[in-house]
C-alpha cells in the first residue's frame, strides 16, 4: 500500500496562522479594532475569535482598552529590538564567524534591553563541549560577562537610575548583591576593558562594541569549556583575538580610537 505524499498544508497550524493574521491587521492607518471588526475582516465568528484574542492579549502581543484592541508592548519591544539589532548583526557576523573559526569556540553578540542582555547572533562552534546560547535569549546583564560589558556604556547616574528598583540579592555569586557592589564592579570592568566570567565548567570573555559616536552599542563574547580555557596562556591568547574582533567590528561601525 502506497502512502500518500505529505502536502505542505499538512504542516500548517491554523490557530497560529489566524493569530499572526490578527497582528497583521494593525498598521499605521489601523491602530485599533474591536472584536466584531476583526471577526469581519477575517471571516470568523466572534466566538471562534475569542480564544485567539485572549491568548494574544495574555501574552502581551495585543493590548485591550475597553472594547478596542491594539498592538501590545511585546510586539513593539521585540520588533524595535530586532530592527535596531539588524545593522550590528550584519556588520558583526563575518568578524564573529572568523573568530569562531580561529578559536573553535562559540561567539555571541548581545545588545542591552533595560537590565537584560538580548542575544542577537551566535557563531556556533560545532564541538561536543561548545557553549551555545540561542538567539533571542535574555539574561540579566549583571550576571554575565557580556551583560556587564553592556553596562559599561552607562554613566554612574544612568546605572543608578536603571537599577533603582531592581533587587540584586536574588542572584547567586559572583553576581553583585548590592547596588554599591554593582557600581564598583562595572567601574572596574570599564577601566579594564574586558570581563572574564566562570560558571558551570565554562568560561566566557567579553568586550564592548562601540559605534561612530564612541558609545557602547553592543558586546561580544568568546566562551568555551574550562578544559580549553584553563591551560597556561590560553586566556591571554583568546583575549587578544577577542580584542582584534571587537576593534574590527567597532571600526566598521565608524568608531575611531583616539587614544
């Protein structure tokens, strides 16, 4: 008995397609719609539409004001983060791929979103003990090497304002436990120009990326298992290669080091 070929349509998820179609109804000319208007445009009953709208609203992709729906903060935040990161990704990609090929270690690119670092690119080293953080991952800045380098772009007052209402004592060491520890740590990171962070049998080294204005716009890291990073001279070698990579990306963004 022959098995009929699987059609592309068999892989589609109707509920997901409808949800994305709902989001696509909103644009510069159509900023809000009520449930009846959405149902009419999609050719659905309001009862069939209710669960889709509830899910999108619950996840932050839609915002409901009285009976009107509009795009929610999740769409706006994620969308602008993606758009803002595209230029830096395009510039950094060949540099990070080359760094990965030279070191056989994974490299990541991250930008800051408030107190979190958002991973927007990875050059993945295909080896058994590789460190692999997926694109789109968000991690508290003060807990990682790459996040701490992102924070070095903030002045003392900006850092204080950013963490004014953030609790730090819920995070395990070596993350700072107080605002004073955080300020001292970031100041030392800024002076040093790089951060080394050890956790879970792996080590990461991170440095900042600067744009044409001389501002920290992103950060990159080089990370691998301790077995690779611990031998004598390894950290110094990887640090030098990471420095060359960050300098190359920054130069392509128009940064001129006047020192």
